[in-house]
């Protein structure tokens, strides 16, 4: 098998550190708790200075300032957030979280779609890479088309 680097791939191909399952689960717990609380400062304390976020809604976001802005937008759009984690897998410096997100839309709607009192309910796969004990890459996978369909 040949590995080819592409511009969209993470630039670090070797595992520079290994985290334990307990450390991975703790990081996911801290991430979900800060998200439920809407605490951008606490969220940003979990991210590496050179972090990258890849999201179906925000696209590719680079750097802590831009990531913080995307979290603020997320919190201005959704309220009363609940996150139910069904599984956390840890391998080397990588973490996969499988879960479900439930939230109420804010008065501005959901990312350009008018609010109509409906709740958001979606399954999420979160792929994290850890460097120096912080999240260096956060990739979110969910069916955006299905979510938007619910608001039409």
C-alpha cells in the first residue's frame, strides 16, 4: 500500500505520541462538557495552537482564533445542547467518538435555514488527533443534507 499526502490530509503522518484510553476518554468528556456548557474558552484550552477543524458546516478551519469563531457561531445557532456518547475508540494519537447531538435551534435558525421551533437531532462521528496533549485535528462527520432536509 502506498500512502500519498494530499493538501487536505493531516500533515503529520507519524504517531508522535501515544495516549492511553483513559486520557482519550477524558479528553472527549472535557470536550463534550464544554460544548454542552457553551464554554468557548474551555473548548479552546483543549485545542493545539496549530489545530485544524474539518466540518460539513464550517469547512476547513485553521488556527485557534478561527476555531473559536466557529464555536461561537455554533452556539449562536443551537441552544440546550445535549451530547450522548455511545463509544470512544483510542489508537495511538487518534480518538474516534461516536455519538448523538440534540439541540434546539436559536432565533436565527440553523446555519441559514429559518428556525421553526424544531429540534436538531443528528448522529456524529468525531475523529480527533492529539499532539502535545491537545487536539491538533478535529474532523466531524455527519449527514448535513439530512439535517437541512428537516428544516425545509
